[in-house]
């Protein structure tokens, strides 16, 4: 799955903008963040994430 923004090695840490929960993230080609291992959304249902720490 190399190059797949939905899996693989985390590129940083992201925070859900709805509830503040942190997830390992990857950068998607469109510039948005994808929380690894979640199917794209937070447990609260939020789908927007902001970078908290990036490599």
C-alpha cells in the first residue's frame, strides 16, 4: 500500500476539530489529513482534522 494516504506509516499527529481526539495521520494528495485506521472519521463522527505534529 505504499503511497496510499489511507494506510501506512504515520506522517504526524492530527487532532479532530470536532472533539479534540488525537490520531496518527497521513497527508492526502489534496492537502487534507487522513486519520490512519479509522475509515476517515473520528469516533465522534468528525471528518476534519488539523495537524498537531508532523514529521
